[in-house]
């Protein structure tokens, strides 16, 4: 059996419909420890830091004083907060170098009245769905996009561990957002159950169908936030990075 390709198209908003009786996947997004709601695209946290969150973040000086500079590089908001736990989300104050993560997250817990860090670091906002991981993609290296066609030849690289094999016999779901001047394509790949190994995954060719001819619209890989604009021919950086860079 070959690759099973399901096409879901939306205009200005993501609409996922069941196809052939299969349950529709509900988009999710995550950046490190932070789960993000999705409404067309991931919604980033915007709750200002609370006094408790500021107190929790100050505890970093008690265990890793040198990391205070790291926290100063981001604008922080509250992602989650309870009486004894805080998760914060950070957005870089300056544009990061090409390919570097734009965001960060940190988690803190309170024990016996004292806050302590549980972990922190940079993260990328990655879009997926229950039972699916995402795949970054590039335009097919050998076939230029045709502005008069609604079919796009692309190559995808699954990001999750997959035993180093292409996703034959697994569902591939392109989620397409179209407007008059841009197209965003987020490719979801059905996950492998059980134990898997993590050698590098291969590129895998698929065809996605737009709701209208491509025309002169810009095209973006929506698997991460911010989305990555795709051009043809693909750059060596986009190929060597498995689609994480343009």
C-alpha cells in the first residue's frame, strides 16, 4: 500500500474535515513545557507576569546565578499558574540568528513556601495533533512550482522518531490556510506506535492541492511559529536542516 494522502483546505482559517470515515485531527501546539491553544494558528500567551511568577523567576539566582542573563533576553508572560506551580513563556527581545529558536520556557514549583526552578531553556513552537507529529517541508528540488497550477510538489521530512523510514502506509495530512496573498501548509504525519529508533529521517515526496492556482502568492511552512517562507529552488540551508531553516 502506498502513502495515504488526505487534503484539507481552508480559506483564512483552518478547517479539518473527516475524510473517508477517519476522525479529524485537532491541531495542538507546544513550545517546551508550554501547551498553546490553536485557533487557525497557535495563540501565544499574553498574561503579564504576576507577583508570584516574578518571585518564582527570582529563585533562579539561588541555584544558577549565571542564568539570570538568559532570562533577561526574553519578554516573559504567564502560561500556567497554580498556588504551587508556575510556567512562563518568553519571546526573544531581539531577532535571533537564522535557525535559532525565538522562544523560551521555564517552570517553577513551590515547596514549603520556597520557589525553585524545575527547568528552563529555548524552545520552538511546533504544531501537531493527537496521534500525529509534524513534518517540515521544502519545494521539490527538481520541480519548480507552477503559478497556474493548484498542485504543489513538495518534499517532507518527519520530525519525530520514525526508525529512519519514510511514512509509507501512514496518513499524511496537509493543513492548508489560503488567503489572497499567501499560503500556509502544515504537514501532519501519523505517528508510529511502540518503540522506535531515531536515525535521521529521509525526505519523502508528496503532492498537495490548493483551493486555487498558486499564482504569485508567498508560501509558508506552518509547522513551527513563526512560519518559514519557502522558495524555489530550496536553499542548501533548508535541505541540510531538514526544513527547519529556509
